[in-house]
């Protein structure tokens, strides 16, 4: 790997961005659809590839694999165009490839149908990057397209959103940067935007979005952002006090994400990735290292906090204790097997008794339901009769007698109550036995 440059050139007039600040910072590229935001992200990525600098892109629309026209990029996801299909069980390997082997990765999530599966996969990958960078401290940039879906301003953040915000707040000291990309700045979590040290504002016209520009820069910038041409942007950074109006250059690789027209679409030949990398990905089992089905939790239990070393020490003690207890495992297993066989014999007899009792309970329950239905039916008829008598009989005295009759009910009505009570007692007795 060659020594990285101090700056990369991204604008038509030779404007540059400092590499280390870019890779380890918190960026935001925004603009309405068609204004050039994804083009700008691609230009930055091309410059990183040109200098052998790795990254990981969360591609929500399958528009970045065109980079493979000129560069060896690992394109993974669930689409037919991908080099390999990945799931949450690949999170550790993807982090290893990206950080330790400098493999640029496009994680294409456009082919997944299950949103929960996508979120679990992304949370696991971002978590692995964050945890590993605590020790590696290698400048590395994570791009996230459609950031308003993962870092929403309203509705609260899920585990993935909290993880991305953690990277924004604490990733810099580890060398892990993040660049969120969205066409709706008003819909992106303001806690994220306020953490950014570089922002690219492409054309915005909706009032809620221009209000964000007004709050962060000023009213003049909010007016200017509405008149920007495609690829033109307002650039603000912490390393330059000026707020500049710039024109980003066009990408050099094929733009597979451009709006289709009636012309015949053609995709050029793409550079293949090293087959050994694909083989390693395909060799990963959908079962985790502990031999249990994947539950959606990353295998590494470190949550990325600064207290992870304490967790590691505790884990070492646990492993030591487990090894020391291993010698008694065989005897315990033998006793467990014998006890299980004995319990099985008792269980057969007990199961028979339970089966008889369950049958009685079922019969009693059916009888109670039947009697309750009869009782309810008679009660309805009695009530209707009383109402009719009240309407046809004048005088409070007659009404009082009718109400008394309704309360007392016919003899058959009372007998049903008694039968229902007896069945209830029998049911309780069976349950006790």
C-alpha cells in the first residue's frame, strides 16, 4: 500500500479535501433527488480507490457497483449482481476484510426483502467496525445512503440508529469516520447533523429542508441552496472557515444509478474480485461460532464502550473457570443420563394419569358451556316476558310484582344455577386431584 496523500481533489477547479479529516470525520452529503449528492459521494470514493484507501458503503439502491468498472471492489448483498451473498453471520469477516486487509466494500442491501434482517446485518457490521477500530485506529470511512431511514429525526432510534450515532460521537478518536447521505436533511436526526465537521449542501427546495440550512449556516445560504445547478454545492467544513460554493466533478466510472430512459442500457465489463475472498465468504456457516443458530446478535460481546477491556478480563476468568471445571463434566453427564432415564419411566405413568384427568376436564367443561348456554337462553326469554308484562300492565304495584318475578325466575331457571354450581365444584375437585 502506497503512502496516502494529504488531500484528494474533488472539484472541477481543483478543490481538495484533507484525507485524514475526511476519513475520520463526520460528514453529511444532502440534496434533492437528481441534484448530484450520490455523484459527489462516488467522486470521493473514486479518489479513495485511486490511492488504495478502503471504505465501506451501505448502498440502499444498488447504484455503487459501477465502481467495479475500474477498481477491484467487493460487492456483497443479496442481489444477482453481487460477488457473494452475505448475512449477519458475515459481519466479523466483512470487518476483517475492510480494516485489516484493506478491501473496499459495497454492502448492497437493495436485494433484501426483510427490513429487520437488513437492520440486524448493518448493526452487526457497524458494531464490528467500531469495536475493532479501538485497537487498530486505522483511518476508515463508512458511507451510509438514505440516512434518514436509519437516523430518523422523528420516531426515535433503533439499535442501528444508536450504533451509527455512537460512531458519529465517538468514532473519530478510534479512526472511524462516517458520511451520511440523504435527500431530506429535515428528516435526519439533528443530533447527527450537529456532530458533523463537513457538510455538502446540494440543491434543496422544500421549506423544511432549507430551514435546516438557515439554522446551520444563515439565511443567505438557505436562499442560495435553492438555485444550485446539478453537481453544484455549498461546502462547509471545520478545517476551513469559509463557506464555499463549489462544482464537484463528474464521476469517471459508470453511473448505474442514473434515471433510466428509452435508450438501451448497457453495463460495461466489471473487474472481478479475488476469488479467494469470495470463497472465504461462502465458507462462512449461517451458524455462529458457538454452534447455535444465529440469533441476530454479533458473536463479539464487546459493545464498543471504553470498558470493553474489563469485559475481556472477565471473559478470560470465565474461560479459565470453565476449563478447570471440565474434569467433572463426564461424571456429571453420567449422572444426568441415569436421572433422565428414571424420570422418563415415571413420566410415562404420570402422563397416563394426566391424560385421564385432561379428558374429564374436557367433558366437564363442555357440559358447563352447554348449561350456561341454556341458562342464558332462558334468561333472555324471562327478561323479554317481563318487559312485555311491564308494558301491558298499568300501575307501579303491578310493575313491582313483575320485577320481583324477574328476579326470582322460574324453578327451572334456579335448578340450572344449582347444576352449574355442582359442576363447578366437580371441576375444582378434579383439578385438585
